[in-house]
């Protein structure tokens, strides 16, 4: 990924560009985590790409490179409770603002992955598919994803039985079945659990089929 996309925004009034992205909008459990990153103007990081297109091993390696080379970087978190209170979009934006603040940067421009750029004190531009276009957004996406995955591994130890380290809280069949059997833990997003009522018959069938296989 070259630097052309970010460089096109540089001007006399825009010298510091900060990319922001989040990880964890879709899961049933865990916080939403955002990354913010400012890369040097001519920084080249091999294999830098959208975090979703990279293996876990490659993301971990890139995380170390990014955090070493970045001029500024930070992480912001919005908790499960905040997600339930203000909805996932608002929580994602809140986490992004917290990531910028944590980085300590005074940015002239913030490039926001997605189609919503409101609520930032800095000038902000939404970039659809930005994690595949902008090096600073891609770097932020890796920071967010690696941080969240590590948090989910910790939550897996704290709340065993749900498989959080494996599916990272996403709504897999195994995860839904675990919530059906065990009930929601305090790390689950209560506003994301409507499937427990909506899909009760399907969950009961899955449960019976799974128990039959174990006999």
C-alpha cells in the first residue's frame, strides 16, 4: 500500500493526518476498540493492508512495526455497557475519539474508516473502505484488531465456556449455543442478544443435535 491516498490531503494547512478505525462492531461480547495512527510522511511498511485481509500472525508482526515507526498512535475503548447505552455506532465513534486523545496528537485532519465522520473536534473525512486505501487507516485498523483480539483472550480466561479466544465474541453458531446454555456473562452486549428469543426453537434444535453427537 503506497502513501498516495494520504498524501493527496496534504497542504499548507494540513500537515498531520491521523487515521482511525475500529474493531469489534459485530460481536455479541467484548468492547469495541479503536486505533489511531499517524505515520511519517514517507513511511513504507511492507504488507500493510486492511487488518481483515491479514492472518493473525501477520497482524501481530505488523503491530510491532507500526507501533515502532508511528509518530503517534493510541487505542480507545468503549465498553459493553456503553454499547448497550448509546448503540454500537455511537460507541465506535466514541472509541475513535478516545484513541485520538490517547495518541497525544494534534491532528490537522482525521481520516475515518466508514461513512460517518461526525463528532470529532478535528476536521474529519469519512473514507468508505479506507482500511484498504489509506496507510494510516490500515495501520489504525491493525492496532485496533490486535488489541481487541488480545483483550478477548483475556476475557476467555475470565469467562470460560464461551470460546471467546477463538471466535473473538462474534456470533458464530458455537457462541450462540454457549450463550443459550450458559446465559449471558457480564462481558456480553445485552442489546445484541435478541436472538435468544427470536431463534429459541433453532437454538433448542442445535442444542439437541449437539448433545446427540456427544453420546
